[in-house]
C-alpha cells in the first residue's frame, strides 16, 4: 500500500495544498516552521484518525477558520481508495472511505498500517507509564480490532467504576451488586488485554533486540520488562475482589492494566537513569523499527514509514545504519523531512533503483 495523493484544506498552517507522492521515497524539505511536519501529521491522521502531535482536533484547524479536511488516495494492488477526514468546530469528526462514512472511528484503525519516528519520541523513556501504555496499546490496536474494542470497554468501565466509588462516599450508600457488575466487566476486558500484551511482547522483544544491535553496533544487553501490580498467580477478577476494600477507601480502582508499565533496561539498569543520550536514541529507533517490522509481518499491507527531522537528531553512525536499511528496500513507502535539500540529495541521489521525489515546502514547488 502507498499514498499516491494528499489534499489539505485549512489544516494547521495550510490553506490549501496538493501533493503527488512517489510510491517509494518522498523527501520534504524547507526551513523550520514552514509545515513539513504537518504533512507527516496529516498522513498519520489518515491512518490513525488523530494527530500524532496534538490530540485536540479543533486545535489542528487553521487559525481563524472553522474546519479542516484531509484527503488521501491510497493504492493497493492497482486499486485506489480515498480516505477523507473532515473536522468542523462544534461537530463530530467524520472519516470516510470511498465516500462511505464510518459509524465508529475505531473501525478504521489498522486499515492503513503506519510507523512514525520523531525527535520527540524520547518521551517514551523520559515520561510516565501512561505514555508507554499508549505506545503498546496503539501498536496492538493496529493489528487486533478485538484488542481495541476491549480497550475502549475497559477505559469506559474503569471511569464508571471510579465514579461509582466516589458516589458511595459522597452520597453515603453502598450497592454491592452494581459494583460487582462493573468489576466483572473490568475483569473480562482486563484479562484479554493483559494476555494480549504478554503474547505481543514475547514475539516483539527479539525483533527489537535485533534492531538495537544493528543500530548501536555494540554488545550492550537491552530489555523490555512488562511490569504489573496484579498478582499473576490468581485471576484478574480475584485480584479486583481482594483489593475491593482498598478501592472503596481510596475512591478509585488501584490495580489493573491501567497501572501497568514497560520497563526499559540496558545492561540490567533503567535506561532512563543510566543510558547515555546515544543509547537512548538507539533504543527508541530500535523500538520504532521493530514496530515497523512487526506490522509488516502481521499485516496484509506494507506499512508507511514517516521520519521527521532525523538528520538533525541522529549522529552519523546511526544515520548511516538507517539509510543503509532504506537503500536495501526493507521498507515500503517512506516520507522524510529535513531542512536542507542538499543533504537529502547527497544521501539519496546515489541510491540505485530508488524512486525519490523532492518537495520544496518553502517555495511550494511540487
């Protein structure tokens, strides 16, 4: 699968723009602040129904306007399909495929597999557990619609159960049957999510380690450990029942998959505290490249790869490794942003049998 055409209307800094892309490599260049990353974000929108950088849809509408439209034409086995996203102030976001609107946005997730690598991805190491849960949940959701549905049910039920616990305290009553209903629902979806995360990591981690070794060219041992506050020796439901009194006292659900974390280690130490800047960059790039490989193996479509500002943020050794991978055609369609045309051409003009398209955003030369 590849993106042949992209149309933007009132999206971020674009009043109107049209792009015809190469099915292999697309280099988008221009000064900082002209909207290179916004093109990548529009492509991410078409795949995941939301922005990678700003989750408030209304804030992605061009200043002083009331709506935006993103439209992409994708090709798969010589068959084209058009995905259109329409966001208007005061209205629900609309996503259509070939003019047929989805009843639920979640129905579209996974239809266009995609991996994005940006300088800001270091947050996966530096920020809290919520960001790492979002990473693994978003990843698995591209491949498993049941997982996404269970995740939506779990989050909704968790919110309802927590509100009920607060109501018990505020209104001085207790309804055991109602609490049991939410506990059962939470247990059902939580069990599914916990099992799928464990199964996913078992097959994902070896791919990740292979990429880290290739990028770092060192013998460091890296590891991803799944950390949960659940007692794995008893059922999910029994965990919730055992901790029920603590939940009632604290007015919230204290254990469960919403508290779990991914622990990133290097040589048996947390990479956040003991990893160098270079080691952390290698870790993140390996994580994202492993994501791409995993999607490619399990999806019926070749994923898109978006690389934002990598020349500015990677040292020469890591950059050369990544460019070698690209030249060997391990990937499908790729989009790369950079500030310098000459730097892009020095790298890619020497690659044989790679179709490269260049887009000058500053001068709007398409």
